C-alpha cells in the first residue's frame, strides 16, 4: 500500500472512531482503561497483556497487532473492531504484514468499517508481496470462492501453491 492508499483507509474509518475519540490516544492509557474493564481472572493473561501494552507503547508493531487481534477475536477482552482498528493502523503504518492482512480482512468483510472488497484485496496483495502467508491464502481464496471479485483460478492456484510451500494449512487443504 502506498501512502495515498493508507491515507484513504484512515479517512474511511475515521467515522467509526467515536469510541476511540473519547479515549486518550496514548496506547498505554487506552490499553490500561480496557484492561481495567476486563474481568482478569487469568493472571497469566494479565501479565501477557501488560507486556503487550508496554511493547506497544514503545512502538512495537508486533505488539500493536497482537492487541488488535485480541479485540478482533474478542479473546479475553470484549470484541471491539474500533479499538482493533486503532491498534492495527499503528502497525500498518510500520508496514507490518500480518496487520496489513488483518486490515484487509476487516475491509473485505465489512467488520467495524464500511465494506470495501477492493481495498481488502489491495491489502492482501500488499501483504502477499511481503510473503505474508495468510495474506497470500486470503487472496487465493477470494479469487476462487468470492462472488464479489472477478474469479481467477490460475492466480488462486498460484497463491495456494505459494502458501502451501510454507505449509499453510488452508492452502494445503484447498490443494487437496
């Protein structure tokens, strides 16, 4: 994704940020506020969470992505796509491939943002260009199965083969 496309994506989700605008933009404060709302019975998760928050606050794209992933899945926290988008956007700005793939997922499926399959595909293509296996697989799967993008079985097969070489389970399943 180039700077213009990233800027366009940020503009598109601005209207979905009402909750985020009410919370201070500092990662540590945001994450601590959300952690305070959690019923953290699992001390191990609390330690992991605190570690992720610290790393995120220090600018770690991987930690920012992991925090976003928790909010996307609703794993140990309430599912919240708006907060996930905030953390994903920080990791995407650092060109972190798994975050780019997940941004594509949100847009392709319209999760917490206005659905935009074209932008979702662009995200997956960009992640695939960085050898991100899930992005490669998602691209191939959409090209084979989605009714919302032009079908391209040759390119889908190429994506599956590329991902299967690295033992991606979904790609290996699609190849049979």
